[in-house]
C-alpha cells in the first residue's frame, strides 16, 4: 500500500463523521457540503462519493431531505440530520475520540528498558 491508498482509506472512514458533524449545525445541499469539505484537503471529496453517501445515510434514517426553491436559482435538495442521526453522531464522536487518543498514546509510548 502506498501513502495515497492509505489516505483514501482514512478519508473513507472519516467522511461520514465529518458530514454528520456539519449537518448537526444546519442543513446543507449536497454540492455545498462538497465545497465546505474542500477546505480540508484530507477530507475533500466529489459528487461521485458525496451523493451515494447522502442517499445511504438518508435510507438508513440518519438524514432527511427536502427541496427548497431559491428565487432565480434552480431548486436545491437540502439534507438535515434526524434524531437518529444525532444519536449515531454522538456514538461515532465518542469512538473517534477513543481512537484518536489510542493512536496518540501509541505514538507517544516509550518502551521501558
């Protein structure tokens, strides 16, 4: 495995957490999420990844969607987190904190001589 493959695997495992974290603050439309996430190279994604993930999270009951008219602009499909999605996010966040602490502890571990 090379570093690009590793980066892809890490990104795949954290993208769902990042999307739910954003949606816990307010509703977004799909392309808007892509634009916001592009601020972080490690998490930046595209339509081919974003929309299937949004559809899956909606199907699983973690998100709901609605259409909104925007005057001169085409209508947009917005996504918002559900109560079930908030619970899932809380659980994911706890696991994420446990994981990052474990990795940090391992990296800082000093072997007793």
